[in-house]
C-alpha cells in the first residue's frame, strides 16, 4: 500500500496548503488555481515514483497525472459504457455471457486523468468486504460465469489479507475457470509488488494480470523488477493501453512501448481508443488517426508486439475490434491483399 510519504489529495482529505506535491507544482510554474478547480471535482493523487518520471511540464508523464482545466470543459457523459446498467448487484458488472467485472477497490495509488471511471474512483474510503462477498455470492449462483475480472480502482490497494480472502472465495467456485486482475501498480507504485504478494497470488492459478501502460518511459528499473517478480511466479502478464493525445499518439512511441513490454514478458493485449467519458475529451484521437498509427506498427515489428486495436463501444455494446483495410478486392476466385508496405499480393480462393 502507498505509505504516508505518498503524494495524496482527495475529496475526503483536502489537499494541504503546503506539501511535496504542491512544492513540485510550484517549482514547475503550474497554474495552481486551475489545478485546484479540477481537484474540487476530480480527486488527485500521485505517487512519488510516478512523479519522478516527469522530465518537464506537460510531457507525456505529466499529462497522465497532473490535472488540466480541460477536464472541466467537455460535455461527455459520466458513464458512456453503461456499466451502471449492467450492475446486477453492487460492485459487479455482468455484461458478457460468461464473464463478469468485480470491483473490489474504490481507490488507486494514482488517479489517471484519462480514467473511464472518473465518476467513481476516490469518492469513498473503500468498498466494504461484505459487499464484495455478496457480489461473489452472485457469481456462485450463476453457473454460466467462467471468468472473473477483478478491478476497481486498483485491486492492489487492498491488503494482502483481503486480496487473499477475495481470491480464495472466487477460486472455491467450481464453475469459475479463470481469474484476472487489472492493475496499474507495477507502473505507479512498483514497491507494492512484493515476494510475499506474488507467493500468495500464485496459489490461485490460473491467474492472469493485465497492467495499464501508456508510455515507454514508465518501464524503468523498478517497474521491470516488479514485472519480473510476477512473471517468475508463473503469472501470465498482458498490457492494456489507451491511445492518448499528447501522450502516445505516435507509432514510434507505441512501438517502443510494445517492444519494451515484450522484453519484460508482458504481452500487449489491447490498445483502446479513449472512451468518451466525462473529463477526458482532450485526450481523445479520431478513429482515422488511430488506424494510421496502427498501420505503422502492424508489420513493422513482430506480431507478438501488436495488440488488438479496439473501441469499447458507447452504449454498453462491449469491445469491438477496429482494423485497417488490408483487403483491396475479394470475390469467389481471388483476394487482392495489401501488405504493411502498401504492396499488393494475390491469394487464390479454393
């Protein structure tokens, strides 16, 4: 868990008049009054580790963690993915036929400015364990559920003891085959990934962990060490990234990120277009831009480094793959294909 030295401010605990975070913002000639206006609406929290990755004001790391007045200037809806519609019991979203999303924490070590759950995170101290156990009872009663994704907030904000209680209860359900955890802790607070934690996690295989990465500079020595602990425990690791204007909307940056991930035994899994959630419009790119960026990655590096480009469809329709057009012509006799270099090739239909 983040220690008392972490840089923290939230709605429940108003930011101090002075402190390490405020001193840092002042030293960077930040617009303190504008930042405070955003803080009053959306909680702010930054770990020392992530703050140390910032090289200059408004760089890709800064934009992810320091509030911008632009967060208050958009007209998007708070819940475009309609998670609330598919919440069957408190803290459990059941949208897809065979899998559910279980929210076990309302807090994160750092509040990302582009978060799709800005409406929820940091609003309460923590989700009660009794509510989580009632959600697990729902899973137990619905035998079609074979896959449980544990998310939040960040699940690793819970204590090892509470995490094990949650994992043990889910693993005791015969029809649950797979447990997944979504986290950003190896990036923002790598010290949370301890040998004690991974020794506990590996008791509940098959267990998968998906980690949010947005920029190659996030993978420093401390992050790499945390990833090694998880991978050495036999936990398959995947990444989920969001295409963000001013952060990673560049094929060179994304290719470097994906290659560094694979080097650290993390499979790039999803590259999302940014959800049209309230407070994040300034991060969004067009679909056309996303397709052009993706075309400059696909084929220019190994397929192991290429994630699925997806839109989590507004209206609660789920994740939909978005692909560049590689088929120029198709009929019963042949297909004309266009490769990553723009060259045409013919494939004969049987």
